[in-house]
């Protein structure tokens, strides 16, 4: 019996050594905020009625974070919300202050920005002079409308150039809206050989590599799906720690919630026979019963796919064209971003091309301009998904649905030909991508005008009309 008591005491002492109990508060203007989720990246707790919380922090924790509740925003530092505190074993108290924010579920907009990815000083200058001013115009319009906005950078914030992190962060801070980061493969330090070490520079500028926040009636979760091995080698997977963390978070959500998971690499590779990332499939299982959206980048192309019932992936094209080489992405998508909007619980999305009005959602070619289909009118609708309808009119007469086809974008192909003719050597990443958001119809010989009308899943109608050029 005595031996058992001694053993029990030793075990208790060992637990006391490894357990790191911490305390803190969550307040807004000095008033306690209850029910706020707090996490160390391993486990969770909640603030009580008096705004206080306690948590046994894991020895391997990097941050203590809160899940910013809808209607609130963490204090900003260069427009990066400070919902986190670096964890130190010697620190026993973590206090969080919130401020009111109008994204309570009435109206907000989220600018999902894919792969800014400057590598050189010249790229950074183009980001500053070409991309940021267009985004500033979009956020200025949001302020004029009184619409709360935030930005989500979908990874590859830089291109193996950690010295640019501070400058890029400063540029996006100039938008004057909260900016949330996602880590990409090129945001890892390629001179490091463990994933934890390789993410340090990113963490110093943007905070945790996985976390959560709420806006409106939507729960946003950011994950790191790049498992880095050093020397540019990595796996596109969500590690077991994040999977366990996300699954536990899923159990804390009300049934039937809307959840948006932001990560860099896509959950599904449509160009590989709709191959789904193994860990993403496990994540989908954990969130079964919820409305789930993946918001991703990495591919430099644009698509919206239903992966399974109740799960949609929005893979967002690169905002700088194709790696700064080309004025459009390699699938033909214009430079731009995906705009998510929530209004009184209704959730929608729309692609916004830089320098173009929102109504510009398609491009139409004359017969004879697309080599593969010389007798047809061809339309490109880069944010198309299977819930869209695409019809055409000839001289004002309805002619029915257009036929969907898969081709290389004619504009991108012409651009590459011009580079080759000028003696330019193409980069490996400039190879075009066949895409399935193209449509064709064959007009009659007497046709004068053609109008293509595309209607998205939300009933928004976009059109382009052309006057046919007759062969001389």
C-alpha cells in the first residue's frame, strides 16, 4: 500500500511538471465576453460569464489564441488581427481584448486572394503598383457602402523570399481591412529541415499557421496543408495534430453550421481524375453534417467543384497572372480574386477581375478565332460551375444551351506564341492548362449578332453580345 501511495505521488508530481495551467480573460472595452473559444493548438476551453478562462497548455504549444466571435475583431497590428499570443512556459496569464466589428451576419465581404508570390524586388514593385491599387479601390468601395470587409491571403504570400514578408505584409495592410494569412509551400524557409523551423519566419509576421475565426454566421478555419521536409520537398497533406484539433473544434460547432476551411493546396485535384487529398477526406468526415467549403490556391487556376454532397471547393487563381510572367492565368482566368459575401445568412461568391467591373464574367470569340472550332462562337466563363446555365441568342432569337468544351485558352496561347516569336524562352510554369469552362455554338450563315448569357447559381445574369465579322 505504501509503495502504491509513493508511486501515485511520483505520478502526480510528474503531471504537475508537464502540465502548464494558464489563465486569462476575454473582454471588449472592459466588459467580459463569455463563450469565446480559447485554444493552444492542441485543446480548447471557453471563457466563462466573467470573461475568464483556464487551460492546461501543451508543452509544444506555439500560441494561445482565441476564435474571434462574430461581431468582434481582435486589435490590429499592421492590419493583422492579434487574436493570438506567443506561448512561453514562464507566462501564466494571457488576456485578450476585442473590439466591436460590424460583421455580425447582416453583410460582410471576404476577398480571397491567391498566391501573391513576389520573388524579386521587381515583383514586389509590381505588387505595389499594379495589384495593391486595384485592391484598394475595391476596399474603398466597400467602405463607401458601409460593408465590413476582410482579406484572406491563400498562401505563397512570398516566393522563397522571406526578406519580402515584412514589405508584403505592409502592402496588404494598406488596404485598411483585417488581413488573415494562410501559409503556402513557398512561405516555408527552404534552408530549414523541419516543418516547425521552416514556418518560423511566417509565424513571426502572420502568427499561427492554423487557427479559426467567425464572421457573420460562418465559421472560418485556416489550416497548413504543407508538410515541409526541407530543400523544397514537401507533402500536400494536413498533419495529424491539425486533424485532431479540427475534429475537436467540429464537435464544438452547432449542427448544420457553415464552415469554410482555408488552406493553400487544394483538397481535390480535378486534373488528376478528381483525386482527393487523403487528409482532406478525413477532415470532410469530421465535418459531416455541416455545410463545408474549401478555399484554396496553389494551382494558379480557377475552379469551383462539388467534391461530395455538402462540400464545395473554391480553388482561386493567382492574383498576379501566372507567376508574374503572364497577364492572365494559364487556364485563361484574368488576374483577380474570389469575393465571398454573406448577407443575412445567405452565402455567395463571385470572381472579381482586377481593373474590370463585376459584370465582366465572360469573354466571347468570333467564329474563326478559335482554331479548334473554326465555325463556332466560343465563350469563356472562368467562374463557371455545374450550377450555371449558359445559353445563346442569334439575332435576338433564343437558340438554347451552349455546348461545354475543354480547350487551352486562346488568349493565353496567343500570348505564349508572341513570346516565342520574340525569342523568349518559356518557364516550365508557363505551360497552358486545359480547362472545362469554355462553351461553343455554331451560328447560321446569315447571323448578324450573337449574345451569350450566363446565369450563376445565385441567379445573377451576365452577358456579352458581339456583331459577327463576315469573311471578305
